[in-house]
């Protein structure tokens, strides 16, 4: 397992446009072994592996590989085509 970690700020950025409810978010966190209070800890970090899985599931939940940061959603699989 890698020792690379990711700041909680990266998770906040990924969730910026997330429209799911708190129950859906907590389920995503549980699935990837992310502590439920992580977003309230400003200096928190998680492993790159947990972040990667969480990010993929956020994209799937949103149906947008760009996480809502573009004018139109990018369907899942868009990056694979590039």
C-alpha cells in the first residue's frame, strides 16, 4: 500500500457540486473507510487509494466525470475516449 495521502481539501473540491443527501454521502464514506467527521477536520488526510475510490464513486453518483465543474456534464467514460 502506498504512503501517499490526500488533503481533505481535495475531497471538499470533489464534493463542491455534489447534490446527494447526507445519507448518500455517509454511505460513500463508509464504502471507502473514510471517517464520517473527516470534513470537519481541517488538517485531515486520507490515503490515495481511499481518495481514488471515493472520487470514482462521486463521479458515478453525479453521472459526471468533471464533478460539476463544466458547463455540461461529461458522461462516464469520456476520459477513456481521450
